[in-house]
């Protein structure tokens, strides 16, 4: 990533990992998914390991998300997408590079990136992901809520088993100031919001239905997570998927408008 990742936010993360539900986890590692949506800003920059949670995805959920990505890639002229043949659970799958974080409104107004990427983010905060790599042999491990550190022995084994991925449409998010990985929008993104262009993006044939399906699929997992984590605190002190450590640190890292 060159100078884009030389300056990193202070953190205790050595080999950070994020547990995600399927099919989102595999779609991210395969480079199909470029935006990881969260209700909280990214607490890190650099390599983020991706672990698939234990819940087996319903066929309807997989179809909804694959349809969603077919529609948004079609906006950029990509009609042939090779989706994963399998969506394994309870496995470490690979990693991506988190190069920044913007809000959903900022992403959709960012005219310097592809149209499909601009409508991919459907949550409050959008983690910008590049350079996907997958494990040749995903291996079983347990996950945790929030962002957590991989055990050293797992990291050492996983690092040796990584393989580069060729995404359907590779993306490089243009950072205005290469010396500062947080200057994704020095006032320009928010001020350049064009309501007309945003409206046009979201009203293309088939896209509205695909977005609705993707949101419905995500909502079912939000409800599942809430019921599973109610009154339950993880080893990292996290509640409902966001660690208290991450919450306190993230307040200072929200991109400035």
C-alpha cells in the first residue's frame, strides 16, 4: 500500500481480526465486496483478518446478496462475476487491507470512485477495503465480537497460507493526501454531494429491488446477533458486536467533515 499505510492510528491490535456472517465474509475475502459496513467507524488501518461466524447462511440470503452484487457491478459494465462455490462457517478465510473509513453519504457522493462502489455501502460507516487475500485452506477457529487479535500461532500459520485474489473489478480508493491516511475528504466529499446524481444511482432498473433484498438479509442477522449477545459480554468486553475498547477509541477517528 506504500505511503498510504505508513501512519497508523494508535491501537493494541497486533493481528486484528473481524468475525462476519456468511455470505458477507467470503464476498469480502474474494474481493467482490469492497465496502464493509458498520454502525461504528473503523478503529484501524492495514491488514484485517476475516473469520466466518458459525451460523450457516440460508440459500435465500446467499441469493439476495449475490443478486445485489450482480446489480451494482452491472453499473460498471461487469456482468461476469465468479462467486464462491462454498460459504464455509467457523473458519478463518483470509484478509483485506482497510485503507480508510467514510460515512454512507460521503461514499455515495465520492465521484472519483466507480458507481457500483458508491452505492455498495448501506450503513452508517463504510470501511474501505482493498487487496483481498484468501487462505488456500481455511481452517477452523472460534470467533469473538468486535475487532480482536488473532492468536500468534494462528497468525503465523495463516500468513504462510495466503493467496492473492483477482477481484472482478479491483478498486483503489484515492486518498487526497498520501502522507495522511485519514484525509479521505478534506471538506470536498461532503460539500460536493449532488442530490440529483445520488438519486439517479439509486433508481436504476433492478437496483432498488437488489438493495431492498440486501438490507432484508442483513436485518435478519442484526436481529440474530442482538438476541445472541443480549446480556452477554465477550472476552473483549463487547456488547452486541462492538467492543467497549473499540467504542472509546473510535470516537476520535471519525472522518472530519
